[in-house]
């Protein structure tokens, strides 16, 4: 596989998983290049991480569309145009807090993957870590976890690529569990990108 495989990473926040990918590429563990980092939030520190490493960035907010009476579908189509210009082999949603519709996904079939901090079929959507921990406290689950999955229009429902269980220990606070889970995310996102790229023709 060529080292010139092209990856676009989409972030909405601090970009720690983006950093894990940057570090893995720098260490020679991932045979690809991040060609663009996209955020829907101007203050996302992930944009700063990208700029620090000389990676092009794009800021594509939803609010101007809603303020102008435009639809989410129009936003998704325009967002897809921005991403398509980078000619990505793979698109990685790493803390991207916006549900992508068919107008985006149809442009990149089987080439969009997402990191989600819960196990398949459990705690789809936002605040998954807090919801997992609360369920553990209530005796409803015995373990937490995270996964990277292919993206479909249904939230966090696509086929998993990599799944990891993360134990919750008796002495854990939410912060303890969250720290352990994020460390696991940094590992599986690298594994998943490598695997997904191996499947791209």
C-alpha cells in the first residue's frame, strides 16, 4: 500500500485522536498522509493541532446555513464538496459532533469511519461515556468500551471495524474510567484506519 494514501480527519473538539493519528504516521506505523482536517467549530483545538503539523484545515460551520434558512442536506452536500477536493481514500470522524446524512455519505461509499466511545449497540449518540458509567453504577452493565465503525445515516449503527472492551474498576471515578477509555481510543483509531485503508481499492 502506498504511503500516499490520503486521509481526511473531521473533528469538533480538542483533537486528541487526531493527534494519535499524527503521531502514528510520524512514527511510521500508518502508511498514509492526513491531507485535510475539517471542523464545524472554529474554536476546535484540533484545527490548531493540524496547523502545528502543517496539515491544511477547513472550517465549515452549520450555523450560517440554518440562519439563512438552508437545510441540513444543503450543508452536507457543500461539506462533501470541501472534503472531495482533498481526494481522500478515507474519511475519519474523530470527535466530529454532527450527524452526516446521505447527501454526504453517498459521495464516499464505504470510506467514512467514526470513533464512538461505547460498545456496538450500546449508548449511541452523545455523552456515551457518562451514560456507560451511570449504567455500571446502576448494575446494568459490567464493562464499557469503544469502537470504530463504518458510518451510516443511523447514529453509531454502522458495521464495527475495531471494538475494544474497557473495564470499569470498583475504585473508578468517572474521570478514571474516561481516562482509560480515551487511552484505548487512541490505540483503536490507529488500528481501524490501517484496516480500513487495507480495504479501500
